């Protein structure tokens, strides 16, 4: 079974008047990436909080870096991508490649989450053992999927990014209530440089 080892994440500012149309095009592009670039997953939505609130985000996962090369070929041929970029209403803010790390839920869902929480931090090492100790707190409170990665490109290279998908805001609230009560979580947060956490509303 194929495994996601790399992911490309793109964030793009979008004029509010064009958002609905842009998301339709991103949905078409996501389908093309799966069919023609070998993407194992392509999820997209809108950042709901923070300095990038209102930005469209697209995550695409691949087994190898060659898949990302194929993705750029798809961009060059995609009418949906060309429509987005020629609209004058969408501007790419960042595009980074992530190396996926060996951490996930025991029973991840194949369904599209309603929301995702993205958390970025700096740490000297991956702290996988400590992360695994708190994974049950996510799963027991409704988390549907978890992706843990190291950023390979851009201004935040070397930092960690944790993405967790949820069925509802209520599940997010329950999860963070549980985390705040966890000694293991509090100790881990004390040993990292947490600098960014935002919520994404997924569309597809």
C-alpha cells in the first residue's frame, strides 16, 4: 500500500468576491492532481484564523518527490489552474514541501474533515516518543486524521508542522481541553518554540 512521504502545501490570498469560484477551480485541480500526478491525497479549504485568514490552502501528498515534479506539469496544463492564476484575484503567498514523519492515528478516517488545526513549532529533534504519548488524547476526542512533518523549503525550513483533522469545532474544543490537562503535553510544549496555530475549514 502506498504511503504519503512528502506533501506540498500551498497558501494563496484570494479576493473575497472570487472565493467561491476559486474553490471550484481548486477542486478541479485537486482531481487532476490525483488522476494525473499520482497524488495520494489532495485536500483544500480556507484558513479561518490568524494573519492568513481568508487564504485558500491546498495540501497534496505523494509517495516520492517525483510526484511533486509531476504536479508542476499538471499546473502547466490545467485549465482550472490557469483560470485561477489569470483571474488577477489570487496570489500565492507560500508553497512549501514537507517531509512526513512516522506519527499518525491508529484508526485514521478516509472522510474529509470539516476542520483542521495546523500547529508549527521549532524543536531540536522530532520528539516522536513524546508525541506518541499524547496521540490518544487526539483520537479519543474525535480527531479524524493526523499528519506530522518537517518543513523542507522556505523561510521556516526545519520547523515542525502538525496537522490534525476534526469533524467539528466541538471535537477541537474537547481535544484541547484534554491536552491542557495532560502533564505530558504541558512538558512537551515547554520544550518547543510554538509560533503558529490556525484553523482551516476544509471544502474538499
